[in-house]
């Protein structure tokens, strides 16, 4: 399985004009990373109109809708760091956007790993302020579990 997050799908120290611009940029990273077709971005914008993807601690997780699954080429995430923040909804500022594209039920594993990382306020703050994309990779790429046979090689 290829990595869910790569340096190609991380952008740090980004400025955005609006929430919609931020979602488009996160979606474009997924396109550039070979995760989705360009039309998936429209699904991400539509999802946001029907339900906020702000999850707390300055983090939003824009993603497409069920109808957009056919536009996903492979599971992956993008990370867009917005140090100045963007008002996601009244009273909630997002500093870190994690765009999600997942095939079938893989999104459950992606979300579980993401939740573990960003539910810790210090982790979320660190990711929102770091200037090192390797730190983002370390936190957000789930560590594969070694099988006993691999571990003994």
C-alpha cells in the first residue's frame, strides 16, 4: 500500500482568501498527488455546504460525499497549513486542513488515525505551526503494523 500522505500533498505557510479557497487548495493537492480526479473538489465544496467538516482544535477535514467515490483513484490525504487561520464557521478558526479522499471503507482507518493525532490540542497546535513537512508526515502517516514474519526478518 502506498503512503496516505506524501511531501507532494503537504503545503505549509499558505494564505487563503476564503474557506472555499482553502477547500479548493486542499483538493488540488489531492489531484496533484494522484488521489482524485479534479471533479472531486466540487464534491468537497458540496459536502461543506451540507455539513461542516470542522472537527475542533483548529482542524477541518474537508472531503467529498458518498456520490464522489467514483472520482477517488486511491486513498490519500492532503495537508494545508494556514498560520493566519480561516474562519470555518462563526467562532471556529481552522489553521490546519486535512483533505481526505478514500476508497470504500479505508476512510475509517484514515479518520481514526487523524482523530488520535488532532484530538490532542498540543499535537494540533504543533502541526499548525511547524515549518517542517517531515513532522507532518511523521504525525499523519499511519504506521504500518509489522506482521510477525516481517518483524523476525
